[in-house]
C-alpha cells in the first residue's frame, strides 16, 4: 500500500498546526500587555506571557512546534484511519 496519502495528511496537518500555533501566538501577544502589535505591544506581550521577552519567545516557539507536530500526527492518523476503513 502506498504511503503517499499518509505523507500528504501529515503535511497538511503540519501546515494547519503551524498556522494555528502562529495565529494563536500572535493573538496572545496582541492581547497581553500593551494592546496592539506595535513594538511596545509586542515586547510587553512577550514579557507578560513568559516573564521576560526571551521567556515569551521560548513559550511561543515551543507552543508552535507542539501544535505543528500534533497537527502532522493527527493528519497522518486520520488518513491512515480513512484508508483502513475502506
């Protein structure tokens, strides 16, 4: 059986997970600290999320990677389940 479907599912899921991670991170930074996405808004939002600006960057980076990996795995398992269901 070809694994192309599983690879496509993993790719699509990974892209969706990455988009969710980035979008969620931007929304969290915008809503935290000084409102908005100006320089001050981004810096204060990152500091609010992670204790320091670097801590905020680390938190958002880890969150994005986790969501991308979870999305890729979920897409892979979904395609595999759909193939086995036939």
